[in-house]
C-alpha cells in the first residue's frame, strides 16, 4: 500500500506512541454514531447494529447525517466508516435506496476508508466505491485504515 500524506501536520492530541486521542462524539441516531477529530481532519461514522426496518428510514438517516456535517470542508477531511456492526443486507429495495442516499455521507472527502467484518461486506463496499468512482480502502483492520488515510491511530469507540 503506498504511503498517504498526512492531511494535517499538527495533531495536538497525538501521543508519543502515535495514537491521537482527539476523536469526539458529534451526534448519534439509531443507525450511526458520528465522531470528529478537528486536529486530524477526520470524520468517523460508526454503523449501529440496528437494521433499517423501512426503506424511507434510509433517506431520513442520511439526510440527518448530511445536516450534521454540512459545515465540514470535506475536501480537507478523511472519512472512516465502520460498518462492522451493521446488519448485512443487499435486497433490491435496500440497494436502490442506498444508491440514492449514500453520497450524503460518503462523497467529497479527500480520503476514504471503510472497516468491514466479512468478505461479503468487503465486496459490497468495493462495489459501491466502483459504482461511485471513488477510491476507498476496504479493510477489517483499523491500523491499516489509519495508515492509508495518513493519520495516527485513534482508539475507536465501541457501541
């Protein structure tokens, strides 16, 4: 994997071990918990285990996420999405709704990485990235994701 330049040269919360402690909770809803580290220019979106019970919940969820991050200069931020706890789903209605709304969370970032727990999840995220013409590292390893993003490791919260 090629080295990625750090998006931010200063990381006030970075310890001597290279771990940054500046990730702070921004918001949570039933489906995502959202964090930001301003010093490292990182947004972290963590999927909860709750399954969308209705398709219209997908639109509402992603519109809410978009409102929370409207002020972020996405072109200067990295995005790490953790879907390891999210329920597996790929039915036609879900796929159609996700295709319409995932950009509200995912598009416009300088660098993107996704944490997945299964080979099927890896394939699904890779397919989305290819469809959207985005470069996304898809991995199960947070250390690898942070290295790809050019950022120090962050302790990731557990939901």
